[in-house]
């Protein structure tokens, strides 16, 4: 085989492999829990004692970081054609994938910092909130004289945190910190609502379930098998060339 061709294929395979892995990998926060109650009337087929499972998926290269007194937030607002869901939740035979609708969508997580002063001095977060919403509500808000109906689905999780790394505080906590904390006293809420308005006079219908968080795992995704294969082919070809030159 022509050496230049082998060299070109090797370089292309390695380049493609590294390009695929250089993109920011999403972080999955997966959880399981137990339904402990809800509104009356409640969500269809929901019952106390049922298992509730779900996940938040954070596309790390789209998250926008902001800080305010008492919290550090990272938000993925209005993603365009997201490759992955923003969140999922399953209960009572229902499997919900957010976004459900196409008007107003986002997910976020917030590190909560307890402080007495404003602004807060750098301190370790003491809690965390995660949420995802999908709605037919207009993205630019509803006017005071709005007439119409919009629906929303919202998944929310909150709990206390502790950190193995004593250097983690509100000045440096970030997306990768999701992989490095211990969650306790955690609960979640999933809700569906319908808001009907007539010239700004609105009626709000809300149904939800509440659940404990019994177990969780935060993991970063790994390169696709195809990308790993391309990298392997590329390195094998480069090794072959190196051995040929040594002969």
C-alpha cells in the first residue's frame, strides 16, 4: 500500500477521533426515588409508594454560568435542536421526555451558598437545585392582557450537599463539580400544569407528584465506540509506519 495513503488515513482517523472527544461531554444525573404523595386530583396513574426514576442531562458546552448572592447557577436556555433530552422522568407507567413542547425549554442546576453578608464571601455550597421545564408559554413572556392557553411540564430536585474537596467554594464551583459531591436529604417534584387566560384573567390547573431521592449517580458520557475505533485505527496505522521505517 502507498505510504502516503496510509499516512493520510492515519492522520485523518486520529484527527476525527480527537475531534469527537474534544467536544464537551454531557453530564448525566440519574436518580431513583419513591412517590410520597401529590396533589388531588393527581397525575394519571400516580400512586404513593411507586418507583420514580429519571435523569437530568446537562450539555456542558451550552451552560451559561451566573452568580448572585447566595447561589451559583448554570443554565441551558432554549437549546436549538438538542441532541439529547434536557431531562426524563418515569412514574406509574408514564415515561416523560423533556422537552415535551417546542416553545420554551431550559434546564439548570444551582449551587446554594449560605451566607450572612451581601455579597457572599466565597464559601462551600450547602445545597443544590436542579430543574428542567418544557412549556408552550411564549418564550418572551405573556402580556398582561394575554388570552389563550399554555401547558407546562416541570421537573425539580433539591437537597443538601457536602464536598470531599475542601477547596471547592462558590468562586470555583462549576459544571464538573456535579461529579464530585455527596447529596443528602434530597427530594423531587414533577408537575404538569395548564394555564387558561382570558384578557389577563387566568385559571391555573396544577397536578404533581413528590418523591424522595433514594439513590443517584452523576456520570460524564464517554466517547462513542465509533470514535474510539477511529482513534485505534489511526494509532495502529501510525505504529505500522513507524515499524516500516525502522526495518
